[in-house]
């Protein structure tokens, strides 16, 4: 298992606390917020599959979901528990064999998980089994500037063991293994990692949601049923008036 040891889990978690990692994480949360904006949140159950050290558990909790997380690494889950406390139910388990009932949840999230499993199609099918309404996933874009630079310099990081997807490859994987009613996708972090900072021009370029085949990370909302018509929460610029 890649993250069995506490030291490995800590190294993974520490990246998100660096200036570059913190900037990237904020943009990824912004991307997810926009993609899942049509989903209802109140009294909706979401399972974060492969939640790792809990980098996105706080985000999903702040969105208003009733939250469950699962990961195969006890070391990572220990760090996740430190972050989220008792605001989420955490379980040790494998994404390929989830210990949940059919349609137990409303939604599932897979954030940078499919890159590290042997059979991503099996993981998608298992996620579909346990949800009723939809799945959101986020993946590393092979043909982004980030993906190209990572392959060019071949740095020895945990990402060197990942399978980087193209948007066409991921879309095909979704169509083959799920029965989507609607797919919406966009990406973020257009520049290479050296530009992931608060410099005005770089901040502007890297915070713009763009086409799903351009940015370093792509988020995909997969609706398994037709969502009810509503105004997304993010669309309100002012308080609604009567």
C-alpha cells in the first residue's frame, strides 16, 4: 500500500501546507464548488471515496453534506480524523469493494483517486452502486502544462506512480462504466506549478475555470438522475428580495 506509513502520509499532507500547495488546493475547491453548484446539500449524504488525509472533507462538510469518508490507509485516516473530528464517519476500506449498501448515499466524490488504482472502471462502477443521484470526480490532466512538465522532468514524487488521464480517456471511462444522465466538466490551474502563486497575473490565469482538457486538474459532475431545476447557490450576488 502506497501510504501505509505515518511518515508517507505526513509527507503527502505537508504539501498542501506549502504556499504552492495551499494555492492549488484553494483553486481545486473553487473548481469543485462551481461544478457541484446544482446539487442540493441539506440532508444529502455524500461519501468521499479515497478521502486520504481529509484534504477535501472539510470542503464537503462546509458545503452542507452529511459526510462519510473511506480510505485504505489507516495512517491517512488518522490525519483525516485530526482535521474533521466527529463531523464525518470515517472507515477503512478499498474503493473497489466498498462496505456500504446499494444506494446508501446520495452522492460520491472521487478526488484524485482513479490515478492510483489498478482498475479505475471497477472503482467507478462500485461508486455508482452505492449512490442514488450523482458522482463528482477530479483527476490529473495528462496534457496540461502541469502534466507535461511532470513527465519532462520526471521528478520522484508520489505523482510519478500515478496514471495521468486525458479528458478524452476519462470521458470514455465514464461512458463505459456509468450510466450518466448528464456530464459537466471543467478544469483549473492553467499554468505550470511554478506559476501557482499570488502574483497578480499568475493568480488570474490559474484561478480561471477553463475547458476540461486544459487545466492541471479537471473536475467532472456526473448526474445519474435528472437534478431538480433550481438556481445554483453560487449564482446569488446579493440577498434575494421579496
